[in-house]
């Protein structure tokens, strides 16, 4: 797993290792997605490859 546990500093910030940013192709802006008790960090361009959640929910008859 590439999951990494991090702690916030006094100002509520977290540090992200450079190797993980490089692996995720993140250079500058990123999209943060909450998944249960985790956060996923994505390159904004990579997120555009996936359909919007509303479209996915319609395919599975899920109310958002």
C-alpha cells in the first residue's frame, strides 16, 4: 500500500512526501477526495477521466 499516515502541524497543515506527489503526477494543484476515513490526492487532469458522481449514482440507482 502507498498509504501514509501524517500528522497536522499547529496550523492544520500536512506535509506530503515528494515521492508520493511524483507518483500521483501532482505538481501544483491537486484534488482532494474524502473516502470514509481517508483522503485521496489526485492530479486534476486525472480526475477528468472519470464520470461525475451523479452519473455513476444514476447507473446504480443511488440518491446523492
